[in-house]
């Protein structure tokens, strides 16, 4: 029997430099053997050094993109990225609330790699109230987890407490990413139905990390779309991101893009 192609819908912003956002999601899902549809929330003019301009997409058009993806090709998992306003967050939440049973991975994109803030306080509150209850997995980095949970994070114990707080607010599971924490190891904590799972790898010294959060969330969504259990989908996604950093092409003058195409040649693409 032929295995169906995992179908992922990414709802996110377009990165004109193709290192993050919609472009990173498409490359990731393709590298892992899935099919990626898109609902673009904003157009950005950016490069490896930062975001130069943002052009929002009307909420009604975002809603239309989402429904057309579900109604024709179909969707096995959803990944969200840049949702820049209260209206967009509420629109996405309303659209997804009509499509129960599909896992939703939410990457709460709040600050771009170059430092530009992409989510204001009102939008954060909307994310917590409208989108979090629909979220199968929330994937904040440490600064995002601090903002969302309203607490400071200094160590893995704090990461676990923040994850528990966000899970209590409605998220099905929470992966707190520890890349911003000091140390020779990068430690991520997954709070899910199986308890707390710790993932750790040696830190890679590289400037080519633009789009790591987008790539990780998209890779997890692709795993869930394929029916892979959450902890194993996270492990596969982390291994893929690691290979993509190692095999980055070294482009640009700032935070360079990952090597998505090179990473698909590794064993991570096969799980």
C-alpha cells in the first residue's frame, strides 16, 4: 500500500530572503517528504541582517487561503508562524476552530532574528486567549516563553515551570527551546502527555541560524502529519535542524540561512 504524502499547511509570513517563514517551511516539509500548502499572513522585505519592511495581508484573504487548503488537497497538520496582529490571530483561530482533529503546531514568532519586534502586547494576549486552546504543540524559545508565561527563566527548572504554566492555559503540549540559554549544550524541554522529555545536544558555533525556529516547528508538523508520535517527531525535527545548520551554505552578511536541501540527504529525513 502506498503511504499518503503528509500534508502540512503553514500559516506564516513570507521571508523575501527565503531563510525563514513560509520559504523555510516549504523547504523543510519537502525535505522531509511532505507536501506543503501555505496561507501567507504578511510579506516582508528582509535579508540576513534584518527586516526592512512588512506588508500585512488582509485577514479575509488569510481566511480564504486556509479554507481552500482544507477543502481541496486537505491538511494533516498545521504550523503557524508570524501572526502579527490581534485581527490575524483571531481570524486564524476562528478558521482552525472549524477544522477539529488536525494537530496544530504554534511557533509564537515574536521577535525576528535581527531584533525587529513582530508581535505587540495586545497580539500576545490574543494568542494566549484565542489560539492557545487550539494548540497541539507550542514551541517558544526562552524569551518567548518568558513573555507568554510572565516569568523569568534562568535554568531548566524555570523552563519546566514556564511550560507547565502555558500548558495550564490551554496548550496541549509545550516545547521550550533553550538555544538562548548559556552553556556548551542546547537543552530543550518537552512537556506533553508522556511527562517531561529532555533533549540535549552540543552547541554548534555558527552564524547560520536564520530560520531555525520556523524550520523546527515545520519539521515537527510534518512528523505529526505523517502519524509520528510527538516525542519522536520532535527528536527527528531537532536532528534535521542540526544537520541543516551544519550544512548551511554560508550566504549573506548576517544570520545566514540553513542548508535545508543538504540536510535532506541525511538519515534524519527518513526518521
